[in-house]
């Protein structure tokens, strides 16, 4: 376990450092190239650099390549094939996000493409376990259904859920950091080195990114980042055989999905209007997503408090997952 902790720590630290070092450069380059977006939740709607998810990809890939190097030249051991399959899925998802950020991909296409990205995991599962540990039920073998349906659906659903609940300074990175801190802890408690490495790589990159994404944001992660958060969560829990943990951690995203489904997935007016006291309220008084529901129930709320409320909700989900899987009691 001591060697595993050193390896995981090295991945976490290197991911943070790579992302932190790349952030100023990416911000300058995106602004110079005109790749910017309006911060619609501010009174003056300033332009903010976009596609910051590239920094997260850099941190993840760089740190996991370090893990592979350490495995090759030192005594550190983990399942090399699983990690490569995970990296390939995450890379394909990143490419989907880049294309969407640059060319505004059709929603139906963006929804389906993550299934293609899941193919490396499908191949991995075909040669491995098809058992899922379900809370209160124990281990359940889903057989071929797990391989051909549950894995592609899991990656697709998770990626699209985290892509929808976004758009507020620090929300995506903050909630994501809580999720991956949770999966990192559970991976270490349950002895899943591969899941721990994936979680540490994402956590380090998100923490570095959060420094420039917190209110007032200097950069947005874009779809490349929001899609990658959900896909990486799915990949990590699939490889760690803790799929139910992933289901628990996306509960706030699932609530947002149902509200937006009722409203036919609006692409505009999902943000907040700023009142005279600087609080956000639903545009035209209509609730189109979970964020606007919180705005309405609170009678108006600042963007910082709104984001903190969602991070706190994610912390509650994390505590529930830890109680079920952390072997603390």
C-alpha cells in the first residue's frame, strides 16, 4: 500500500503542476485566437477564454504517462491494459468535446458519440468481470448485458449529465473535485490502484483549473471539460468495479436532467438574471433547470452561493457513497 500511495501522490501532484503551469498560456492563446464566451451570469457579460478543458486533458495525460513510466522503470505495479483502455476512452471523449466547442455539434450526435468512446472499455470487460456490486444486494453478474449495454450507456449518460449542469463560475470544477476526491478515497480503501490513478489525475487537474475558474472566472472549461468529467467518472468506477458509487455521485446532475427534460432541454435562458441586489433569478421567472429552481426557491441567490450550494449537495452524495463503500464501520 505504501508504494501505491507514493505512485498516486506523484500522479496527483504532477497533474496539478502540469495544469497550473499550462493555464496562463492557454488563457492567453484562447483570447488571442478569439475563442471566448460571454459570462452571462454577470451584469456586464464579460468575455472569458474558452476551451480550458484542454488544460485538464494535459494534466491527466501527462500524469498518467508518468505513472506508466514509473511502472516501467520501478517496482510500482498496476494493470497496464486497464489504464491504457481508460486513457483511450478519455481521449476520444476529449476529441468529441473539442469538436463541439469549435463547431457546435448537433445535440443528438453529441449524445451518441460517447458510446463509441466506450469501445475500449467494452473490449476490456469482455476479457474481465461482468459483476456489479449493488448496495444492499451484493454482487450481481449482468453477463453480456453489462458488456454491450451498461458500459456504453454508463459512459454516455455520465458524460452528458455533467455536460448539462454547467455554466456557473467554479461549479463544474468544484463539483468534479468533490467527486474525484471521493472516488480516490474509495479506490484506496478498496485496493483499486487503477481507479485511484485515474481519480488522482483528474482531481489534480481540476484543483489547478479551479484557481482560474472560480468567481470571477478567467477561463471556462467548455464541453471538452464537462464531457470529460462525466466520462472519466464512468471509466474510473467501471474499472474499480464501483459502478454504484458513480450513480450516487451523479444524483444532482440527474435531478437537473429531469427538470431540463420537462422543458425539452433548452439551449438558451438557462442562466440567471441579475436583480438590483446582485442576485440571480430565473430568466422570465421560469425554471428551466435545477440551478434556476434553486434561484426561485431562495428568492434570488448570488452566483458564489449558488455554486457553493451545489458543491455542498455533491459533498452529501459523496458522504453517502463513502458510508456504503468506504468500509468505515
